[in-house]
């Protein structure tokens, strides 16, 4: 294949319907809650007495309301973590909420959370740890695989629609531990059968773990990557192996480039759509520890992670650990409200409404440049096929002050932009660079020092086959609005 052929092929790798729907969710919660919450552990041993599980004031509605205040669109619950304790009364083990004093052993937390999500308009997802330190059949591969599929079946048939099944790569079995051979293919087949719309994340074919738990997103996060990245063995190797409290802050710099031309060229015949998810916790631990009450991430930290992930072609899965009352702690709830206020205040309205747009070239009328101001996901601009470089000029109705530009590609057509520059026209008519970037994908948030201008230029220096753009938003961050003492800019 010559360069044009393989790049064109790479440009035409596209997401599945379920991946597209998932990508639009952008920001959603992880909830880590189990016996660990009551024993002050991160990794339970599996021998915890179910009697310790006894939240005093549990309210799934409070979780959902808190997530909504942050602007989240879904929630993934640890239905079973590595300790094997089930938050639903599974028929296949006694190690469940049914053996706990909570709601006199009649409770079903998976149901309470799924119901609260539905009521509040959040999508619901399940985390079911493949590694199980309690279950006696673990390590007796066939038996455990049956047990695991039975549990999956319970979760996927009793609680309504599930948007995600999240399979953790973590396994802390040491050299003398039990070696379980997971039957991934059978798990996937069952999920596809019972919940065909659900994405399977991390140890799964639909959503790629970003590779760290520190909230770090690659500078160029490609959704089109070599298929070998789906290798569960490799994902497991890179996952947490020991409960040392240090893993969560580590960034693996080895795999910094997964999708540039140089990388995919070597795998040109085996490229897949495998978009990234960034997962981190609002506190150092995944589970609640009173000792971490004063270590809730600051608004600036959360914003940095949010804008890096959601604005860096990844979805953001932020963990919120409920406390022993069964509530998201006041400190965390307040921070999440602040985050939601910032995101809504900054991004809800674009200052480019009513702007004039011109482009170096346009494919046809249906894909005219003005389409980048329409919010519908399937309206977009593109130049004629084979045009790898292009520019767009945005002429605002009047001068505006702004410090963010949001770009979105039409990813249903693939991911193509590789290098671009944003500039603003200065008073003397010269172009001043605001931002230099690489990939765009679902969304790129370009953030720079606040500037005042009427004319903005986006130059696409390099793209695969031809670029597409479905959205260009111009914004002033809420902090800047505050700094200027008025939102009326
Ligand atoms: C890791 C696990 O070991 C942690 O406890 C947590 O569940 C995190 C999301 O994934 O691999």
C-alpha cells in the first residue's frame, strides 16, 4: 500500500454505535463501596465478616443528585470488588448484602442504585471484579468461569439497561496464588446477548483504559490504534499488582504514542476504534477513608483532569467513595457542585453564536462551513476528499473576550486531524497564535490566556485523507468571568 492508501484506510476506521453513544456521555461517576468502606481497606482479603457492612443512612438518590450537580451522565457501581462481597443478593454465594445487617439483610444495593439512576436520568453501569478473593472456585478455572457468568447474568437481567460493564485488570495473586484462566470470550458473548448496547471497558473490546490512575491523558489520544492493545494479558500486566497505595499516582510514560502515523504504519492492516477512558478518584483512595477527608482534589486539579480528558478525546470516569453512612461526603459533594458550576458556566453557551464562517474549501452545500456552529452531532463541514490541509475563519458578530475554543470532529466518519493551530487577529491585522494542538477526535478543549478578538482562524496543517469538523465553540471560562466581575462580556 502506498501512503495514501493506508492513511485513507486509517481515516475510515469508525466507532460502533455503542461506542458512539458512550463517547457522548463524556463524564460519569465510579462508585467504590463495599466491606472495605467499613474496614478502612483498599483491597479486602475476602474473609471479611458481612456483618461489617452496615451503612447507617445510605441514600442512592444522594449519590445520583451529587453526580448530576457535577454534570455527570452516568454511574458505574462496584457490584463486587476484589474481596468478593456482592452488593446484591446473588444466588450463587452467601457472601452478599443478604448476610449483612443492612436493611435487615433484605437490601439490594444494585437495585437501589439502578433505580435511583433511572429516576434521576443517569445511565447505570456495573463493575464486576474478575479477581475474587472470597469465592472458593476461584482458580478452578472452569468452575469459576461458570460462577462468574452466573453473576454477570444476574446483573445484566435484573436491573434494567446497563451502559457499561467494566472489567478491572487488577489481580494481586502472588506467585503462590491461584491462577484463574478467565474465559473472556464467553463473558463478552453473554454481555452482547443480554445487553447489546453496553460497552465492555478496560479488559474488553470497546473502551481502552488510558493506562494510569492518576488522571493523566496523553497529549495525542487517538481512538484509532493497533488491535494488539486489546490484549487482556497486557492490560492486566500494567494494572495494579499490589495494594501499596502508590499505584494511583503513577504515570506510565512508556506508551505515550499509540496512534501517530509512525506507530500505526507498522500495524496498518490491524487498526481498530478503541477510544480512551481516564479513571481517577476524587481522593487518594478508591474507597472512603476518614483520614482522607482533607485530601479531596481541589477544583483546579479536577478541572485540569476534566479538561485534559473530556477535552483530550477521552471520557472521564471520576470515582466518588461513599462514606460509612452510605453518603457522598459533604466535602466531595461541595467540590462536585463547584466543578459542575464551572463546566456549565463555561461551556453551556458559545460566544460564536451568529458568527460568519468561511473555509478554504467545502465538499458540498450540505457540508458548508456554517455547520460547525450547529450542535447536532451529525452536521459537519469537510473539504473535498484527499484534502489534508484546510483552514476555517470565524468572524464573530462583535469583539469578544475568550480563553477556550472547543473543537469536535465528526467521529462517526473517523478520527483524522493530526496537527492544527488556532490564531486570533490582533488589532494591527496580524495573526497571533493562541494554541497549537495535535489530535481533536470527539472533543478538544483548547485553553489559552484570555484574549479579546473578533476573528479566529483554525488552520489544519495535517490530517488523514480529509478533516471533518462538527463543532467549534468559543468560550470564556467561569473563573475569568468572575475575575472580570461580570458575565456580560
Ligand atoms: C484497580 C483496582 O485494583 C482498584 O481497587 C480500583 O478498583 C481501580 C478502579 O482499579 O485496578
